[in-house]
């Protein structure tokens, strides 16, 4: 049987996400990762770096807020950005990249690919707002170069007088330039919101949206939650102009899979196929009826044994007339027995009855 259109779409989106993680040529020159205080985008960045090392791509790490010893994956070049002008930073980055091609780019797969990772775009967005787009575009001098940058959506940018009111916000500029946008969120929070929607309750809020004073405690830090995984909302913009939006769950490497364990790669599945997110099947009893434990109501629908015996002992009015061969004799079953009361006689009209 041919797969349904939904299955075809999910399979295609899964292959496109795998192509994006593997840095295939033409997948996405500029990938933007949006994270929050509740869920860091570092697992997604680390997965890009792992797959880049497997494909023997060179990684250039541009650090605005990270220390060299804190980087948990292998890199080829580490470029510290604090204290440098934008022109000096650009020249240092370009020194680690191949020169621009003078001829038409070849489609040979043997060419070395480069992955530029920017750990934080806050400094560029706050101090070099006017030069943000030219700076990022100037780094993509070759089709073999891919740019991966992280933007923290919870960190507010300072308001300066140099920014014109007609200039779009930095985040708007970044989302316009990016060919792929990965928005990460906590799997625990996504599951909590889904449970609220299933019960027709108001969805809970987390982090800064709670508007609480004091220290912010992450939802992931609770000991009651043992859910592992990161939800990644991918928005991929293809050359045809047709965008693709899908939700995935990025899981850590599974110990049960030997091939995945040896490669050190993370697994990813569709959010709808996650066991904790997919709707639970309704269990049925031996008679085909749904299990009573699945029904959640504010009142009890079951009857006790005493209530069942009392119900069987109740004699319904005119019950004998409904049976064939009742008190009226054979053939009189099913007739209506009605005795007019005193109240009914007052409302009875002989003329109306004749009509």
C-alpha cells in the first residue's frame, strides 16, 4: 500500500533535517539557533560539530562568551572576539578560511567544508547593529562554508540612540538572513503544555514569562522530571521559496544501538512519534468496552451491588401491558394504558377531542 501524504511529508522532513545536520552542500549556508534560559541550544550546536568532525570538516569557533577549555567538542581554530574591532575580527576569521574561488564553484564532494560557529550574537546585535548583515554575509565567501550562530532570545538588547526607529530589530534581521531557523525548547515544558491542552486547561508558563521576582530556577532542574531530550522546531527555507516547518526531538546517543554509540551521534525523531507526546491508546476490556480507568470525571458513573439489586427490583408503570399475553389477554401486548386523572379532566375539551 502506498504511503499516505502525511507519512511522505514526515519522511521528507526527516531527511531534510538529517541533511541539515550533516552539512550537505546547499542545505543551509546560515543556520540560526534560538534558545532561552530554560533550554540552551548547546546540544544542537554540539551535534552539528560532531557530525562535522565525522565528515572531516574544519570547525572555526568564534567565541564571545565561551572559554576554550569549556568547549566540549574538537575544533580546529579558536578565535576570541572580545576586545577586537569588527574589521580585525573579520580579517582573523578569513585567515582560517580558503580564499574566494576565482572560477565557477565545482560540485566535487572532495572539497573540504568549513563550519563557522558563533557562540553568542548578543555583542554583534547590540554594538554593531548597522553592520550585522554585511559582517555575516562577508564570511560566506565559498559554497563550502556554513555558518552556525546562536541567539539568546531572553537577553534584552540595550536601547541606544544610534539605532534609527526605521531600522528593524536585530532578531528580525537575523531571521531574514537565515536560511534555517532552529528554535529549541525543553521537552518537559512541551509535555506539560500538551497535558494542559488535553485537559482543556490553561497552558503553564515558565522562565521569564512567569513574571516572578527573585532568582530564576529552571524547570529542568526539578528532580521530579527525568525526561531527557530537546525539542527542535526547524524552519527550513528552500531555494524554491517553499518553507518547511517541523518539530523534532533530539535525543542523546542510545546505549542500545552499537552503531550510534560508536559514532557518538544523537538520535532524533518526530515530536508526534515520541512515546510521551503521542496520544496513549485507549485500553479495552475483554468485551471490547473501554477500560473504566481511562474515564476521568468529577462524579462516579459506576453502581454498587446494592444499587444494582435495587434497580432490578423496581417495577416500571404499566410494565405488564408491554408484554404479549399480559393481563389484558393474548394479543393485547404493546397497547398504551392510560387512566385520566382529575387534573387531566379539567383540561379535557370534548369539542377538541371530536376534532
